[in-house]
C-alpha cells in the first residue's frame, strides 16, 4: 500500500520550469517538470522502475524520470521531438568535451572556414534572409563535422532554436506566419551570436543535470523512438506488461484546429535533414473521416453529438481525434504491468461552444482496458500562453478562452 494523500497544490505558479536540460528548447504545450516529478513521488515509484511517455514531445517527463532514477522510454511522431528528447536525457557526456567543442565553435564563428551547407528548398528565401542562410549554412557545416553523436545532438538542438529565431517567422506564434513587410525590413538576425548564446545557456543546464546525475548510484537508461502509438507498439520499443508507469500529455485535439507540431518544427527540421511531411497528418485526428463514431462514454458521446448538431464537419473532426486517442490507449495499456499506473495530463477544450470532456474520455477508454480510476487532480494553469486560447469559430481573430484548468487523470491497472 502506498501512503497517499490527494491533497496538493498543482499550480506551481512560482516554480522554475527551466532547470537542468529543461532549458534546451521551447515546445508547444510543454508539460511543466513539477507535474511528472510530483506524480512519481506521490505514487511512490521506485528507482529502477520503467516509465513510458507515448507522446513525449520535448521530453519533460523523460528528464524527470531519469532524474528520479527510472529507466525511460518515449515515443513521438515528430522527429524534432525525438531529437530534443534524446539530447535532453543525455547525462553521460563529459563536460570538458562539450566545453572544448563549444570553444572550437566560437573560434570558428570568428573566422568561418568551409562552404556553407545550404539546403535545397524552394521556399528558403521566403523564410530566411540571405545573411541568415549563409550563416546557418556555416553552422550546419560545422555540425556535420562533429564526430561524437551526443555532442552533435546537443549542437543540433541549439541550432534548431537558432534557426527558428533567425527565420522570418513571427516569434510569438507556434505556427508559421511571416513577419509583415514593415517588420521584416528591420529584422536582421545574427545566427552566430544566437547560436553562441543558446550553446552557453544549454551548457549551464547540462552542467546542472550532469552534476545531479553524478550523485546517483543508478545509471538510468533512456530510449526515444519515432513511433505512432495509434499503431500497436512492437516489443522492440516495450514489452507487454513491462511498464510501471505512464506519464504523458497527449495533444489537445487534431492538428488542424489545435497545435500543428509539424508546422512548428518545419523550418529547423528542414535544415537538420529530419523533416517529415506527414507529422500533422499522423497526429491524432489528422486523417479526415466521413462519419461519427460512438465511444460508450456517455459525456463524450453527448458532447460530440452536440458539436455535430451545430457543425457536422467539426463533429466528425472531433470524433476522429477521440477515435485515435482510444486506439492509442488500447496499445499503451497493454504495456503496463498489473498494479501499474497511467497518468494523463489533459485539458478540456471547447469546440463550437461545447466543452469536450477529455478527462472523462481517458477514464472511459482506460476502464475498457481493465483499469480503475485512482484519482483526478485539478490544476489551475497560471500561464496564459497558447493553447489556452483558440479560435472555436475557426474565424481569424475570434478567440475564446477555452482552457484554464488541466486534469491529471490517474488510472491503475487491475
Ligand atoms: C502536448 S505534446 C507533448 C508535450 C510534452 N509533454 C513536453 O513536455 O514537451 C503532444 C505530442 O504528441 C505527439 N503526437 C501526436 N500524435 C501522436 C501519435 N499518434 N503518436 C505519438 N505521438 C503523437 C505530438 O507530436 C506532440 O509532440
């Protein structure tokens, strides 16, 4: 029996969410590290246990798992997520090796040698100015010559944010919107100085993580795979009944109307040679369907038919998302041990004026897979950044506050 009390303030309004390698890279709808960390503590998950995050994104849960001495597995359909998570969970690179490479890079930026490694892409000049293209190309040339795979990943992650910030896309949005002409004229990014700043900021985070892990006896393992969890997971990713705990935050909805992770990742993925065109299509609910589905989950079925009665197309889109989520849960649930836990951090968005009960949906879907409801914690979101607002009417400029609370739904396998 675990000693457990559900009483806890999950807001973490003043918490530092950018400690350790969490500083490396921004990502839409990032989970704050305090959530997985507290769940692992409350549920008393022991060192050496196996944690799985099926939609790992930038790896916040995985880093916290590693910090707690758990072996971790992450999957995502976005190659950029895989790169960031892989880099963030590394704690074995020698600090001196990383420092030496960074110093070498700084010298290189003073007297750059070699040809810029420029990508062949029709839209390159639309998204980047000439000077940015040349300098990013030189950074890519430098990175291509780094031998150590982990140090190379560290550099690629810093380059990814550098590329986005040196591009012509507006910084305040996750989607790609080019600066208006008057802003574009004044926009003169310097990829070298941005990259140098990112490297030194991330090195500080790596130092903290490395030092923290050096104090542990265990050397936890991290495995991050590119995989669509709507499909059955092969044993090479995780064996059936092997996972002690799942902690994750799935997408809020389909990529057309919520966060388009593929679009967010496009510019840097193109430069890094990892771009996959179908990320947003593969994202849950990404493939358009013709009909509504029934889910045997009363509140969900009721909400979807209400959306459908107001707007057929939106109803079908919403139904397609939950259909994929249900399939993904069926697959994930098989990997969890008896008495193991599954914890989903979700928010209930509003579509066509109807609140969609994703927390209930998770509960129903897991119950169908032989789990019982352990608890649901409510978290008031203190930060008002996207995706708190969306455009429920799908009209530009008309936004509605849809999510100010998150639910941490905890299910237990019988
Ligand atoms: C809310 S984000 C996760 C954020 C993550 N917790 C973090 O802190 O960065 C959801 C992730 O689910 C991924 N995703 C969407 N559909 C997926 C699927 N079918 N299988 C695996 N990953 C998927 C997206 O690419 C995205 O990275």
